């Protein structure tokens, strides 16, 4: 009797075994790769976009703090003018009071208001114009300090004026807000730059057009105290 050996290409019921072709495997591999790239791209984009939005938000906080200080400056100037006129009225008489405030203070006031106008935070954005922003605000900081020094030099009694002291306290609080906002902004920029700089997100960052942003840095001469010279 002849032994029967089943055909290896047939199933248990004698039907042909159907396997996936080589081209099908290739297409499945390609489809899987595309799906992984799509999911990875979406995840990376959303993550980088959130970081970018956080950078913009913290920059807005910096601008808001600067705007608050700029809005206080005219009040401070008017308070100094009123207190100076009153001081002149008491000490020197009405006629001299009408001649205006101390020339050194007047000059410092003009420079302060001009610097404040040039440092309008609405003109700037966290990228592209950062150096211009830093220079403008550095100039404003110097002008503000010069003005306060000029007031103390010319009218020492004004420092006892309640309105002046109140505005000084407000400005001191604003300075703290500005410093805090700058720190938060730099932290957000660091997180964002790290996110778009590490592999594999750096690949998607290039594809989607995400670019690194600059941290807030003080101007080169900002660490030096402004010189008070009323002879010029």
C-alpha cells in the first residue's frame, strides 16, 4: 500500500494555503511608518506649539509690567512738579515759583519722557526685535534713575511728600514685577529652545518652521550706574 504524503502547500482540508505577498508586507511596513511619523509629528507639533504659546504669554507679562511703569511715570512727574512749585512758593515766593522747576530736573524730565515714549512695549516682540527692545528699555532705566537722582539733589524735601513716596513705592513694586516677569520669560524660552533642539523634535521643528528665541538680556552697559551731571 502506498503511503499518502499531504501537499505542504495545502491546508488540513486539502485547500491551498494563502499567505501575504512580499509587496503586501512592504506596503504594510510603509503604512505603519507613515502612521508613526504622523502621530509623532502631531505630538511634537502640539508640544512645541504649547511651549511657544507659553513664551508669548510670559513675554506679554513682561510687556504688561513695563506698561504699568510707563503709566506711572507721568503721575510721578506731575507730583514732582506740584511739590517743587509748592516748595518754591514757600521758600522763595510766588514770583520765583512761576519761573519753573530746577533746570537739571527739567532736563532730566525731558530725557525721561522721551525715553519712555521710545520704550513703548507695544512696538516689540520676543523674536526679531529683541536687541532693539533691550536697548530702548535700558535707555529708559537710565533716564528714570537720572531723573530721581536729579529730584533728590534739587528738592530733598520732596521725598517727604506722601504722593511722591506712594508713587515711589508703586514703582518699586513694579520693578519687582518686571524682574519676576523677565525670569519667567527666560525660563519659558529655555524650555521652548530645549524642546525644539533635541532629537527627534528638532527634525519636526525644522519641518514646521519653529525657530529658537532669544532670552531677555540686559544691555552691555546696564550694570553701570548712570552718571549724574547737571553741568551739561
